[in-house]
C-alpha cells in the first residue's frame, strides 16, 4: 500500500517537507461539469443571466481560486503559479457547461490541487450566477485528468 504523504510517523497530519525536492516543471489538468436545464444553458449562451457574463465571471473565479488554494486546503504549499487556463464549454449533450483547468508551475511540488480547486470554484460560480433560474443544477465529475512532472512522473485518467 502507498504511504500517505501528509501523515507523519506518529499518525498526525503534517505538511510535506519539499525542501530537498528538485525544482521541475509541473502541470495538472482537471475537469468537471455543471448539469442544468436546457433553458438555463440557453440563458448563459444568450448572455441573458441576471447577474451578467456567467462564463467570464466563472473563468476569473477559477483563476483566482487557483492562486489561493493554499489558503483553502490546509496542507497545500503556497506556489508561484506560472499559468492558469480555465476553459468553459457549453455542451448540449449534458446539457450544461464543461469546465477544464490547466495549471503550470516550476516548483518543488505539484499543482493537482490548484487545478481541482480552479474547476470546483468555477463550477460553484456558474451555479451561483444562475441558481435563480435553476436550483436543480448538479456539479459533477470533478477529477484530475492528467499531471506531469515531479518524482512520481506522469498520470493520465481513464476516459
């Protein structure tokens, strides 16, 4: 069984010591979606949501959340993120919005939590901005799609 990295020898939660790790290029990609009524998706597409530009605000919220992940997740290290891209794609097959976040850093620890946080907050922002029109929306499928860099190497999620 893999040893949990955030548990010390006595079983207490602890922040991982990354001081001896090499600085490497690290990337993580996460995804999630907000499933909604077709009418709610139409409101977003047409720009008729009462609170304004749903996708633009959700994109900025995801980017901002990335930079504050260490304040939200207790054992995350603060990172000097070098790139964040939050993509929001309307999808009639859901119906809803597919959210993907790509985060990059040159550092001593990965950016998986930053990518997952970006997706989570972008999805929550979409919900907040159109909840008056559709309280039955669902946030689903938040997961890590891929990561590169660091001692553990690459990871690709199953389709």
